[in-house]
C-alpha cells in the first residue's frame, strides 16, 4: 500500500470537519457547507467511517438535503451497523487497518481532484479524540493527510472548555484550523467567548442559529417526513441569512495562499538563507526541497512539477521518505504526538530555566536514567550541552585535562594530541574539527590545525554475497589481504577473532605504530577518540570492530607507552593509557540496533557522548558522560581548575523531558521485542547457527544487501540497525567525499515511484549513498524503499551504455499493463550479446499467496513448460532447488542435468526467489535453448530465452514474449502481490 501523505490539490479544496465533541452538530454543519459549496461547483462529501443504521448515516443525511442541484457526490467508506464508537462497532467485523482507511480516503479525494470536483468535505466521527476502528485517536489516524480543519465548536454548557481543549489537541498534532463554526445559544453565549478567542488567533468563526429539535421517541414515517420538511426549511433559511458565503471566500483564500506559499518558498529561501554544507555558487532555487510538513518517516514535500501555471490537477505534495532520518536524528517518527505533548508540558511547566548551580526534574531524571541504562559502570557524571559538536568539545576538554594531570604535562608548553581513526568526524566547532585529519571538511577553515594521529583501518562490507574485511592498500603489508566471513555475526564474534592471526596482526601493528609515534617521534597523546563501528560523516565507514577493539585494548594494556605516572590505586573503572572517548553522537541509542554502539566492541569508554537520537529527533540536546576519575581530575581549590564550560540552553528542560520519554520508549520497544521480526529475518539469513537472538540485525532486509552486493556497479554494501549504506564504484575518480558517483542513484530515488506516489530524499557522501530508518519504521514502508532502490540501482547497468560484459545486474521494469500482467523486459536488441551468463531471478512479494502458482517457462519458439512453484524453505527435503543462505544463491540438489527444472523458494519476509533451467535437447523436434547447471548449482544461460509465471489455468500463450523478456502472467493472487522483480548476476 502506498504511503499516504498530505492531500493537497490546486483544483480541489478538501477540508476535514472535526467536532469539539460528539453531538455538536457536525453533520448539520457539513450539510450547510456542502449545500453552500454546491452553488460554486461540484462538491463531494465523505464520511470515512460511519456507525449506526444506514438510514441514519451522515452521508445519507447530506445527500437528502443537498442532492437537488445535482452538484453533490456523497460517499461512506466504511459502515458499521452498531450505533457505538467505531472501535467497538468494528469488533464484530473485519476491520480495515488505519492505512487502508487513509488510502481509500486519499484515493477518493484524488479521483475527485481529477474529475472536476472543486470542494470536498470529510466528516470525522464523534469528537477530536474519538477512536477510529482500530482504537487510535482520529486526530492521529487522519493526521498524515493534514487536511485543513473546519472545527465545529460546542455551544452547550461546558462547551467553551471542551472546544478549546479539542482545538489545542488539533494544534499539537500539526493541523491548521481554517475556521470555526458553531450554533448560537443565547443563554450560554459560547459563541461570543469563542469568537473573541479565535479572532485573536486569526481564525474566523461563524455562528448559525440553532437547528430545529429532532422528533423524540420512535420515528414514524410521517414524523420523519415532517422532520425532513423542517430541516429543509432550516437549511434554506441559513443559506440565505448567514454569512456562510464570506466564510467560504475566506477558506478559499487560505487554500490559495497555502499553495502560493509553497510555489514561492524555494525562491525566497534561495534569497534569504545561507545553507549548511552547501556550495551556493551553482545552487538554484529548484535544488531546495520544500518540506510542507512531516509525519512518521515521511516528509510532505512540494512537487515543483505539479503545474503551477496550468491549473493542473496533479497533487501539489508528495510523500518523501526521509532517507537521512533528518541528519540521523529521527528515532520515533516526525510529528510524534507523545513527544509533542511532552515538549508542550515541559514548556508549560518550565519554559527554559537556568541550570548552573540549579536542578530541575527533567535534567535529573534523564541523567539518572542514562547512568542506569547505558550499561557502562565507569560512567558516573552527566554534563549537558546542546548538540553533538559541543558534546564532543566538552569530552575532549575532559580527556586532555585528565591526561595532563596524570602525566604531569603542561599543555601550554607542549602540544597534546588525540589518537583516532582516519575519516572521523566529531562536529564543526573549531576544537573538535582539530580532532579530525585534514580533509575537504576542514582544509579551508582558517583556524584548523589537525592535532592528532589517525590510523587507517580495515572496513566491512558485502560483495557478491560475502561479508569481507577489506584492508586498505597501505596496510596490506602489515595486516594482510583481509578475510571473508559468512555472516556479520561472525565478524562481531570478537572474542573468537581476537586470538586469530588477523587479531594478532592488528594488535602488533597498533602497538608498533604507537611506540614509534610516542617513543621515536615524541608525540604526546591525551585521548583515544572513536566512533564505535560506523564512522558516519567520514563516508559511512564500517570499521572492522576487531580493529577498534584491538586499538582500545592496546591503549589500555600498555599505559607505559604514553607516559609515566604513579596511580595511587588502579581500580577497574579507572582509565589506563589514555582516556577513551566514544563519540556515539550518531551511532548510539539504537541507531545501530543496540542501546549503545560501545556494546558491539565490548569496551566501556571513559567518556561517552550521545546526541542525535537522544530526544527521538525532536529537540537539540547532547550529553557527555564521564567516569568518576575523569571528573576528579577537575577537583581542586582553584576555580580555574574547574570545567569552565557552559551553554545558555544547557540542560534545556524541554529537551531533557522529551529525551527522558524517548529513551524510555526506545528501551520499552527493545524489551517488548518490537524489532523481533527484523531480528528473526537476519538470524535466518545468517549462517551462524550458534547465534542466539542478540546477533546483528537491521531494519533493512538481508535480501536487499545480498541482491545489491552482486551488482557490478556496487563496490560494497551493508546494513546494520537502521542504517543501510552502499558504496558505488567510482569509475572516474578515487571515491571519497568529492566523488559524484552516487548522484545518479540519488536522483533516481528522488524521481521516486510514480505509481506508488512517493519518492526518497537521500543524502550522499561522495560515492556512498545511505538510507536510514527510524526505530518506528514500518516494515512495509521500508520494503517499498528497498524495491525502489533495487530498481534504481540494478537498472542503470542495463540501460546505461556501459553494461559490464563480464556480468552484472539486470533490472526488469515491472509494470501492470492493461491486461493486468506484470511484465519485465529489457532491451531485446542488446540482450543477446550483453546478458550475463549467470544470474538469479528474484521476485519480491509481500504476499505468501503467490505460493502454489504455476511456473511456465517459454522459449523463443513459444514452447511452454509448466511446473508448480512451491516454497522449499523449511521442507525436509528441498524440492529440486533451495536457497543456500551460505552462498546467498539458489542451488539445486538435482543431479540430473539436461532436464527442465523449476524452482521457487520463499525466504525471509516472503521475498521470493526463483530460477529455472531448461535443458539443451532435441525432443520431438522441439529445440530447447541451452542451459547448464554448474556443480555449485549456479546457472548458465545463453540468449533468446523467455520465462513466464502464471497460475495453472492461465493460458501462457497470451503472454507477451520477446526474446529476453520476462512476463509474469496474472497469478492466483493478482499481480499486485508482486512488489518487484530483479535479476541479479550470480558471481562467477
Ligand atoms: C559522530 C559525530 N559526532 C559529532 C557530530 C556533531 O553533531 P552535531 O551536528 O549535533 O553538532 C556528528 C554529526 O553528524 C557526528 O556524526
């Protein structure tokens, strides 16, 4: 199902009617609106969810009183008979999911937008927070659409309070309220109070006279007729007397301004704003993404191609997957109502309050929570700052002081440097810039003086289905060529690897280098700084965890290298050698699937810095957490020995309170097994049978990593936690930050999936493109992104001029044509000479219902061979073919060659993989093109072959067969069961 985003069209003004409470007269207001709007053109009314008898349904009421001028369309999407709240009424029926409700609502509005309907009124049920069929508040359920609200206030006793409360609930969720309507009650006079309240907030309010009372008791036919007559008269009078015309003019204007604003924002931003990390010289307004709003993992972005000039009926906004998790901050989704409420509560309680020498509950509770839950017993003191850079700046100050105090160095006389890894990034304040080696980021910064030594290090990635530890050229002599592993779990099995030959080489090399630097060159080091596992901004470098672990171990177990000091008592929590700072600004707090990234290395840092995910992505806040011994280095009778550092907004109460809630939520999710589905699927893709539950996993599928790793254009690929990263071969340059190799892929993702109504906003780091999920990302949304990525990435070889002659990847464009078939085809002309000789064909499906369909293979003479597809995983004796998780390939157990073979397998997340072979044989005068199956089960094909996949009863002869095309006929479940189709070159 397509992700649903904000619904906005130039041609259609759609509004949502919310009520301050149930029974405040929403349907009467809707009827009045629809009646008045119908004088201005076609108008649609939708009741997405209705309960109670059909006859009393709100859409019927609206239809009854507005149908006369022929301009009104009415619709109810989901009807439940019981006259109770939808979540109760839905219990006895098959309940549509919230995304189904949203999708059908969006689809209805979208159809109207292209069929001349000028206005639409969407009426909710009950009050603002009345639950929808799945029990979620309507205000949350409909939020992704962000329809402007026509708010029906409550004119009854107590109505002022309920109206203002409901209004604030809508504001808190990011709704815009276009107008307020209510009934005049001359005794309670709510309309007068509310008029003044809403006028101050620039929201027009219109009060109608009270509607006639409905007949009481059993409704007989004649009383129904009488009621109808009375209501008809009421509607006619109000239409004539009230100021509803001006109100409609006003909301029409608001719609015009909303779109005008969006049309002009990029140009105005181009004039007014100096962007971060941006060379403005060649920048154009069109390069600026206009984000209208955001919800969950998606921005709602302005589609500049939506046709400002020609009154186009194209949607003005599109759902754009926030592929960088908004610079790696998002954890609990944009517009998260719980975090918004928490922030509002803290704002109401504190605003911002002074922190030096003071304390407030949010800062204290958060500090205690972090100390308790980060699992590092060294850490005892929490220092607050506002962002990752300042958090790291403080960490460096702490560590250097501790080292100078212990080793008796005078830093005003001799420079104290830091030890780190090449490609590190710790922020953009000048102090932490000095902690990174010279690079594009800092080489033009006038005050930059890199102060350190940075090790080259081996990196991890998958290529051709194998996890590889790649050693950089300059280290091969010392460390060897690297190694291959079956699974990421094996790579993270540090206790076993530490004793290996490679582990020994790492330790020896690190120790030799340090001795040389310190003893021969006289360098003084004051801290070891590392980003555990992933070096983000330096290019998503996945460091071999064993190298990082060895570095920490060598530093700690050889303190004599760095200086001489007599320590009164060396406790298990005191630092040794150098204070170790873990910069977990990016990698911490579940970004990599675990609470801390330090836990992957099994090393307790002396100072840990957390930021990005700390507040779930809502408010800037950072913590630098230090050990007691580091803290003690600042104790003295001199004020000047104290850590003289602080920020105006330090320990911002709103930030701390939001952080406390978001960290708690993420811990809850972990404890409640929220990510178990992802964990299970990675576990089944892993070959490590001993691996028990706490392994390495990602929200991105192992299949994605596997399939892309075979592409010729891909240097390497990996996924861990919420991070997916792909390094593209840079044919023109050397890779790195200045490379433009990933730009093409970025553009393809930005072009998006037209049918699926979404695209992807991504950031690239030279030849690296990465994508990031949040902790709340839905598997089905990520799957869509994966399919888009596979299409975008595996496709360009096929269509580019440089199709690699030695194999590569083929993307088979999937589309549903008029005959409801899904076809994949690539240029038949170039096929014969360019098709790789070995490949696997992967069908992506999120629907297990595709099992049992027949597979029909057809050669270029339209000869069909049929076999039934069957999932083979989990069967004791795999039928002919099975998926070998060791090699990541489909292999056959059949020893018979020169025979037809069909295979279909189902593995994690219903992603299906199929491949089949046809023998070279002359049988009954039929020529079968030649296929061979190698001993390892890999498959070699010549050219001029076609394949089809259909249910038993489908006449495959109707297929559209071109040499080299693939046709998937209508299948038992329908073509919508297929999400994508990829052919991946098998490694030779
Ligand atoms: C590892 C690391 N440290 C520090 C920083 C700086 O954080 P901020 O941008 O919040 O200043 C970043 C930012 O990306 C980072 O990735």
